[in-house]
């Protein structure tokens, strides 16, 4: 996972939260106004945005770290509905972005200072190693703008943090992102078969107080799955599956709906990945185009997972970062495997 995309109607509030609370930094803009206008035409095709949509894009990264996921925030002049109104976990769609934290109480205090509710004390959370054994972590649950759940997690010293934290900082970069995928097997097969992600944990969560913590009805079944890129111990994706207790989301799961709307993944062979999508009868939203990403100009395509969640596939062959002129709405040559 290289980019987590959020959609909002209030970029200023997102800046207060992700920069003020989580110590991220906004990446500088690239290109002139005319070039950005052309780039928007490419983005509209990639993200299946309506013709009347107007938006701006901001990227946020954690200082002192390289190679980890970044946050992309799309601000719409006329944003769509909330994906998760009232923080309803049973609805299908994007849910959470988790961060490794050294001092949970300091993060909670920073949230309150910037006008976001936060618990006065972190709570203990039972989590699971890959072998299924339990351990106790501490979590500070925060709710970011647009009802995005942001858990700050501190693990026991023998396990280390859930993601890297740069020296001199209290918070690391995005360590995991979570999607609610009810009756998840087709979605899991998409991530394993198309993206070669591996299931590391697949558990039914049965703690007595967990339903209360997640604000779902008592006795709700909760399946929890984590997946990593093959051979990787870096950032991961997680899934909550509430089975028959879950509900289809009336809001579209991609932008301009507000909340967590898209994940981006690097692939070694973009054309081969798209062929695997088509072989499963799934939708290719947009064929490869050139798009300016934080790491440079790259070939990008978009597809939908079986539950309708938008996934961006990025060819693993970045060019040197350049201006945006000439990159918009241009068909990319086929990406090559290496």
C-alpha cells in the first residue's frame, strides 16, 4: 500500500488533524495552475468523478520516514455523503488509518488542543500475533474529519511499534488501513489473486467488551483479517467482516463521498494486474494514464474490488519527478516487469 486517499469538504480541518495532531507534513504543490487543471482531467477519469465535480488535492507524509504510505486528501467544493455517518461500523466501506505512537496521552492532548475529541486515558486492547496468541496493546481512538477512525497504537516493548517512528517524533507514518468488507471472501481473493497479498491473521474476535468498544450490537460476529504484501512486514491492510449483521452502504464507496475512499498499490506489471482483474469479471474503471505521484510521474489505472471499493494500481517504474505539463490524459506505455 503506497497511498491512502481520503475525501473531504474541509481541507483546513484535515490539516489541523493530520499535521497538528499526528505531526505529518504537507508536501509542496507541483506545477502551474494550467498544468494542475490538466492534471484534474486525468484524475477525473481515473477516479470516475462526475463532470460537475471540482476539487483540490493535498498530500501528507510523515517527516523523517521514507518509502512508507502517504495520505492523499481530496477536497471537494460539493462533497458527497459520508461513507460512515454516525461512525456506523456495520456499513461496507473505508474505515480507519492507524498510526504507531510513542506517547498516547500526548497525542490525545494534541487532539483536544486542536478541537478534536479524545479519551482522557488510552484503553487496553487485545490483539493477536500471527500465530493467534494474544497480547495487550494500548490504543488511543481518535475520530478524524469525515468520520475516519484513527487509532493510535502503542505495543509492548518486546514487539516494537506497529510501524516505524522517526527519531525526535512521537508519531510514525500510516501503519495500516482498514476496510469493512462484509462476507469478505471475494474481497480477500481480490487482494490475494490480483495483488499477491498474503493473509497473516484470520480470526473471529470474541472479547466480551469488543462489541461495546466498536459500538456494534451485542453478539455481532466480528471477523478480523490482516494482509501483507508477500515477503513484507511493513504497512498492511486489514478487514472487518460482520457477516449477515453487516449492511450495504447506500453511499458510493469512492470519491466524492466523504471518508476513506481509495487505496493505492504498486504493481510490478500493470498490464498483467489488469488482466487478472478482468479474468475475475471485475470492473476496470480507467485504463493506465500518466499521473503525477509523490514519487514522480507514473502509470496509474483504477479498478473496483468486488464490494465496489476503489483501488488504484501504480506501475512500479517511476520516472524522475517532473512538472505536470504533458502528463495529463496521456495513455501510458505498457509497464514492464522487473
